[in-house]
């Protein structure tokens, strides 16, 4: 029994360390991506050495964390933990279906730059507005906990791949099956005909 307790404690410490690493890396990357330095005259620079496989994986993990954090923040920061988890579930349901992208970033930014954005913040200019730092940190923390498995999604949305705010009724809503209402969002999935 003591050996299992020690392993469990070690697992918790590892998950916490990974969560801190993800939040720190995402914060640094997010700050770097938001900051726009004045553009000096172009300078020709030698190509950077190739990244190691480990660096590539860490960069991809940090990007996935940032994309999930942005979805939680821009889509549900005022909805509390349950609403944010519900948005995360939609991202993961879409990703598992494969029709919307095979990564978190591909799902979240599907249609960005076009009229048919899947997540409104990716097209409506919200990304260019300053973030409320406390809410952003909370979303980064929750995203890290979800990605490391510390917080498990419970399918509270019933397999939803779509949602909208209760204040609107998109044209597509009647074509899908409503599965849940969480906070100020209504969730849907495709109807299955047999």
C-alpha cells in the first residue's frame, strides 16, 4: 500500500510539474506572439540549425496548450470551470472525429481567415484585444491540467461537436441534436439516422 501511495504522489508531482511547464511555455510563447516590435530594415541572416526532435515536440505541445487556452478564454472565460470544460470537450470531440482537424490548433482555427470560422474569436478580431490577466492564467492552468490528465473531461456535453451562446440561434442549430445546456451555451451533435 505504501508503494502505491508513493507512486501516486510521484505521479501527482510529475503532473503538476508538466502543468507548470506548459503554462510557463505557453505564457512565454503567447507574449512573444502578441508583442509586435517596430520593423527594422530587413537583414539577411544565416539559417538557424535544425531543431532536435525533442524541441519540435515541445514546441508542438506548447502550441497545442496555447490553442486550447485561447479557446477556453475567448469562448468561455465567463462561464466558470464547467463551461470551460464543456468547450474543451467540443474541441476534443471535433478532433476525435477527424472532420475538423487532427490537432487542437487545427480544430480551433479551422476556417480562420474565412467567413466560416468555427470558433468566432479566430475571425472576429478578439485575439487582438488585451487579455484580462487573471482569467487568462486560469484558462492556461485549466488547459494544462486537461492536457496532462490531471483534470478529466466527463462528456458533460453528450458528444457535442457544436455549440452557440443562448443569445443567438444559428441557422445550423435545427439540423443537429441538442445535447446539453451549460451556462450560457447550448451544445449539439449530429443526429444519427439508422
